[in-house]
């Protein structure tokens, strides 16, 4: 749907793919969390604006306040909602998204048809409706914008380095396609059976390419450099430890708040070398890359690390593969790229990312 819409818009000038990516990743999460579509990609005929993004952008401005002023979170649960809208329209936008989540829970409960993919609600049969809404909101807010901003960062680096783009195109053009020239994972499965072996030559070649693409160093590097959650993620050293908690030879007492930040980790020249800030996919290729894995903390580390750490790269890989296969993309100038702001998650300001698309076929 996204590719079709970009085809439709391509003749009218640059397209804001940051917004396009945000709608795509939101739709993925809506399916996963609520088992429904929000009709967001179709909403604006002339581009990718949507009520959801307007609301999300306004609400995002209130995230630092809500994060650092815990009393504010308590207050909005106590005072009437009409007052919340008056006092802070930004937090009001967050309530609108919450209402959308509540409506989705009701719709899910009333509907008799069920989608043919897993939905988070199914695993939450035992919890009450309020908790269902909270869980669904968590996934919606944690999973959509983060993946889209990483895709945006990745695409910027691909389009500003012709060698990276050339190597990716080489891989993408080898992927299996259906009769319409579109990437087809079903076609790949079918061809494996057609040749009478579990996996025929072409299929195994395609799987090899696909796997290489799936583990693609470019996607990994987009996740490292993009680090959609760049800031500190606090944890408190528990009282219940049986042995002292030691970091770098020093005992950290129970009750101490400790944290890591992807920004500090991913820009450390002692780990990545003098070109730590450079987008260089090749650092993930070869035996030396294994040692780097331990310092990669885009999805955090430990018990509370991201539950979307497999889903996000899958979305990024599929979106990039489809875009590269279908279009010659270009940026006109640096002013086509919005400034980045850290609001707990990383966001691109206006004009998002303006990309010019020319169909390849
Ligand atoms: C590139 C994309 C993504 C990045 C960079 C990212 C990053 C993170 C990070 C750093 C955390 C830990 C937060 C903390 O310690 O306080 C986290 C948690 C979480 N993420 Fe993601 N995430 C991404 C995509 C997703 C997706 C697609 C989903 C949806 C399934 C998702 C759902 C969650 C949830 C529910 C948590 C909370 C887990 C918990 O507290 O146990 N994330 N994410």
C-alpha cells in the first residue's frame, strides 16, 4: 500500500518519507496490538499527514514533562479530562490516542472476525480492560516512531553514499520476485517445491541473498547510528542482592540509580575507533564484528530490553528492500532533512525527510 501510494505521489515532487514511515510502522503496530488498521496511509490523498501524527507530534512535546515530573502523571489521572485539555493541549493529544486505544479494545471485544496473525490482546485475556489499553498503548508508543526514525536515518545515509546504495541495489535486485516484478517471499517458497527438492538451486541462492540482506550490515549500522532511544535508561540497584554489585572495580550500593545510554556507548571511539560517528556498514562484516555486539545497545540490555528487537529490523529490511527495488531515490539538499530532537525517542522536525522518487520499472 505504501509503495503504491508513493508511485501515485512521485510525479508531484518530493515525498515526506519520515511521515510515510511513521504511518507504516504505526499500521504494523495497530495490527499487532489491536488487530485492526487505522486507515492512516489512505487518510491524506496528497501526502502522508494524519490525525494520528498531528496528535503524536503534539503529545511528544509533553513526554519530557511527564518523564521528569512524576506528580504530573498522577495529576492527570485525578483531574477531569476537560481540564487536562484546557491546561495542556499536548497532554490532551495523548488522551486522544488513549481514547483510540480504548475504542480499539471495545471493537476487538465486539468483533467476531479475527485476523490471521497473532494479536497482543489474545495473550491478555486474563487482564482487565484498563490494563489491556495500557499494554496496547505501550506497544503503540514504543514501537512505531522508533522504527520509523531508524528507517529515516538509514535511508539518509544510504542516499548520501553512492557506494552503500550500489551494494544494496546489487543485493536487492537478486531477490525473488513475483509476476509483477514485486519482491515475493511466497514465490521463493513455491520455487523450492517446484524444482522437486526441498530447496532448489535458485531458491537456495535466493535464500542466501535474503539471509545476507536480513543480517544486513546497513540495517545494523542504521540501528547503531540511528539509536532511536539515545538517552539514559535508569535502573535502581536492588536491595535484595546477595553479593555486592560491582562496576569497573567499584561497589555500587543498593538503591543507587544507574544507567547506560546508547548515545554514549555508540559514539565511544575507544570501542568503535576514530570513525565511531561515521555510518560504515562494513564494521559489521568480518570476524572483528562479533566483539562489537556486546556494545550495541540500541534496544537496551537486560531483563527490560526491547521486546520489538526482532520486529523492528524486519520492518526496516522489508521497507528498504521494497523502496530500493521500486525507485531511484534522491535528496536535493541538506534542507530536505529535518533537525533531530531527543524527546526520549528521537524525532525528526519539519520537513521530515523529503525524498524524490523515480520509478525504476
Ligand atoms: C528501532 C526500533 C526500536 C528501538 C530503538 C527500541 C528501543 C527500545 C529500548 C531502548 C527499550 C528499553 C527502554 C527502557 O529500558 O526503559 C525498549 C523497550 C520496549 N520496546 Fe522497543 N524499540 C524499538 C522498536 C520496538 C517495537 C517495534 C516494539 C513493538 C513490539 C517495541 C516495544 C517495546 C516495549 C513494549 C518495551 C518495554 C519492554 C519492557 O519494559 O519490558 N519496541 N525499546
